[in-house]
């Protein structure tokens, strides 16, 4: 099921981004149990910064689909 979802969403996202033949998702995913508040903060920061790491935007606030997004900032 995860493979089908990742395949569909990567094709659609790459269409929107006008990219061809580029990997969209990491090859592996894994579950992670949040151990404490510091671990939670680290995981949230990692998630918010993913679009920047993937060079989809310059700042987390620029990624329209992020909770960090600020229209017109």
C-alpha cells in the first residue's frame, strides 16, 4: 500500500514541480517512537526543514504546504 501511495504522489508532485526522472521519496521509511520532548522537537524541526533540504524552497516558511508557511512573508 505504501509503495502505491508513494508512486502516485511522487509522479503527481514531479508533474507540479516540472521534474522528470528525479527521485521524490527516500528509498526507505521507518517508524520512530518519540521518546521525550527533546526528541519530539528534533523530529518536528526535521519535518519542517525537509522542503529546504530537498531544495524545494529557501526557507520552511516558503513551503506552501507546511505549518511554517506564511503567505506574503
